[in-house]
């Protein structure tokens, strides 16, 4: 059966610059191409990733009433995402992200929140019915925390599983962590929250123990080219990544999270299968430039 997933989060227009290496402070550098604009935002990317992996997907987000983000809403509709809870505002521009990608496929990202930062609890209340009917709700940290907390409260009261991707890395109120069932940080985000650098299997376990001690049921730490570590109170394992040559890792984490949510079964805890599938989807995304256009369809993940 298809998972029913609600994603609440950001929609950004990504402005990408390809560079040989990152500039040092005070340095001026030539670049090989003019700036390119693509669809992005952690929320939008994760919604596309769940939809492309076959999940029934609803996206809750806020965009400006003019400019580039509107083309994305049309794209979401074409990809069968329910856009009824994407709100347009005339008091802020759509979110934007300024991304530099170096020759090794690594990136730096600066995010301007814009309309994303106007998403509020009242907007979330209007989407309550949709949240109540979901299997999972996924949030990241590019929208105001009160909106995420409200969405997770509605989910929690109705036994909808909450998934938190604490990105971009930031300290979190205890209240939000207490409402979280599954947390999916990368290594940097895990360290910022737990205070424990992720360097080896012992520190992975210590990180997991930290999150589990807060009442979170499932911890997944994404480890880039190393793969993904998962832990519950009963089991843990590292599922290795697929060996590929990465050209742009932007949205690797988003692709992983959406693909995982499309496959994971809370009644069955099918970690090996769902994480292997999500690692595979993310390994495809790192071989293609950009965020949304790099996210694969289910059939492309299953084909290789
Ligand atoms: P980003 O912020 O770049 O979108 P992230 O830091 O949130 O990504 P990562 O831990 O880098 O997330 O990557 C998420 C998943 O993507 C990994 O668990 C892995 O499955 C896959 N992945 C990332 N980088 C590579 C790579 N170089 N080769 C193969 N798979 C990769
Ligand atoms: O995770 C990748 C995303 O982070 C980009 O699409 C950019 O918009 C930033 O939000």
C-alpha cells in the first residue's frame, strides 16, 4: 500500500554557481558559467522525492505571489503533489538559496527565507484534516519553529508518525524533540544537537543513545558517501552507500528522506529494505546537477 505523506517546509528558488574551488574571504574569482536558477527548498525537494517514489504526497508551504516559485507549484501539480495547502503571500518574496558547487560536488548554501518565514500556526491549523489522515509528516528547519510544533502536535494527537530533518543545523526546543518520532540528521546536525562528533561506530551509537533518551523512537544519521546509520532501542546497523562518482550533492539528504518515507513501514520496521532503497535514490541524485531535477523516479531507482 502507498504511504500517505505530508511534507511541511520551504520552497526556494535555487541560484547555482559552479566554481573550481570555494573562494577565500576577500578573494575575487572567475567562474565558468553565469548563475542558473532551479527549483529547490528542503521542503519542496522532500515532497518531490516522496511523490517520485510513489507516495501519496501533500505539501504545506508558503511562496511569494510573483516570480520564479510559481512555476514550481505547476510542476508539483504535474507530479501529483496535492498543492491545496501551498499558500501565496503578497507581503514577502519567495525563498531563495544561493548555492556554490565546487569541482568535487561539495556545496555551500546561503538561504534567504522570505515567504517561508511567514508560514504560521494558523496556516497549519487549516491543513489539520490533511495531517490527521497521513501516515507520516516530515518537517525541516527552513520555516518557523512554531509552525512545525503545531503540525507535529496535530500529528502526535492523531498517531501520525512525525519525521524531523533538523536542517539547516540549529539548536531545537525540547518541545519539538518531544513530539518527534523519527529524527534524520546528517553528521553535522547530529553533532550540533548531541554535542558528540560523529567519527566512528562508537560515536554513532552515542549519538543514537542521546536521541533515544529524549523519547525519539528511531534515529537515522546520514553519512554522505559512507551511507546511513540507523538505531532504535532494540537494533542498529550501518547500511552502506552505493559507490558512485558525485558531481553535485545538493539535495542528497532530501532525496534520501523522501525516498525513505515512501518505503518505511512503522508496523514492520523494514530498515534494511527502505534504507537501501533511499541510499540508492540519493546516490542517483548526487550524479546529477541541481536539487529537484536530480531526484529520481521510483522506476529509475528500482531499475539499477
Ligand atoms: P545535502 O545537504 O548535500 O543535501 P546531507 O548532508 O543532508 O546532504 P548526506 O549525509 O551527505 O546528506 O547524504 C544523504 C545520503 O545521500 C547518504 O546517506 C547517502 O545515501 C547518499 N550520498 C550522499 N553523498 C553520496 C556519495 N558521494 N556517494 C553515494 N551516495 C551518497
Ligand atoms: O537541501 C538542499 C536545499 O537546501 C536546496 O534546494 C536549497 O534551496 C536549500 O534549501
